[in-house]
């Protein structure tokens, strides 16, 4: 899974960590055993055993030989179809589900436009699980859920999503029960954090990702890792107070940036009430 550090788990055993390191290294393409040892910082003698384990789980396979002079080096690659991951997204007006294989290839995707706040938490999660089942070819090894709000990532709880009117929602547990997967297999994170992480996969190790729409948020990546801050809300610029006598924000405070710069505020500033720009059918 692309999402990391979303739960305080027991440290992985050295073998599990090595298996994960091999899989991560192979995401870049086929490698020889010598290359894997060097990339993963593990002894070359340990690589065959790890590959046998992964091949037995259907996660890697042989991929020809490395061209060149001398003794040929056999290559190994990810067996993409060996496992599935599920990415789910909850937005104020849209639910979506994407299934990928282990190599990150999109297998199927579905989305629907819906007023999620009107559905409420339980029915919203029912609807999202329904989309998930439509795209999944089998049991997923991991599920990541993007939510537009403040997430206590250690507890995998959505503390507040003002756009959804959800508070202290145990998203991971609710989805795990619906998909019949362990709660530990479900990661929940803020949409801007996941946007920042996705951008960093293209090679930018340090970046700030600013998201603007129904809500305003931000995600910080430093050295390739999401920076969460002491309380887990680092980068959440949407709730910085910018106007001490401004509007009341859905978070309960006054004059947050979100009240000035979210989609509704921009539309209000751009056109008077009654202007066709406000027509929801336009999908602005
Ligand atoms: Zn606020």
C-alpha cells in the first residue's frame, strides 16, 4: 500500500521488514538478486529465501535474465495480479472506488455523485462499500480511504469532517466490517496528505500540497514521509484563523481560511446569489 504510518502497530519482524523492502524495490521494475540485496541493504545470501517466500504467495515471478557478458543474472519482478489493493475516496459530493493490482495498475474504478452529508455516516459507508465490491476482483490485501477532514491517523479515526458533518467517525472499523477484512488492513488519511504522498511518488521528496474545493487543506511531505506534527494535523492550513471577526467555521472557530477560500466562498465572491453560476447542475 502507498499509505504508511497510519496506525501504531507492533514493529514488523526483521523478516517481514525484508519481505516488504523487496516488494518495494521491485515496484521500480525487474531486478537481479544482487541488485535486490544492494537496494534493500540485506545480505545477498538472504535474498533467495525471501524470493521463495514471496513466490509462494504469488507476489513475485521470474522475469528473464539481465543482458550482458559473463554469467547471466536471473531477474525477478512483481507478479502484479497476485494481490489487490483498494483505494476509496469520500468527498462531500462524490464517492469513488479504485482497485489496483500489486504493481499499481488500475483494474477497475467506479464513482458516484451523491450528497454524502445527507446520507449520513452509516449509509455513506454502505454506499462506499457497495462501490468497493463492484471494483474488487478478490479480497484486498489493503484498503486506503481518503477523507476530507482532520484524521487522527494513529487511531484511524476521522475527528472532524465539516463538509460531511461527521465527527469522531471510526472509518477504518466501519469499512473493515463491511468488506470483511481486518481493521488493520484499512488505512485512513486526510485527502491532502494522500495527495502530497501521491505527488512524492514521482520523485519530489519534500513538498507541500495545497488542496482546495469544498474544503481547504494541505499536506506536508518531508524526506518522502508525511509530516504529521505533534497532534497529527500538520499542514492543515484550512483551519488557520485569517479573520478574527470573520464567519463562523464548521469546525467551531471563527474566520478560518476555509471560510474565505473554499468553493462556496469563491462562488459567493464571483457571482451574486441567483446567478446561474450557483446552479448545482453545473457541477462547479
Ligand atoms: Zn475551521
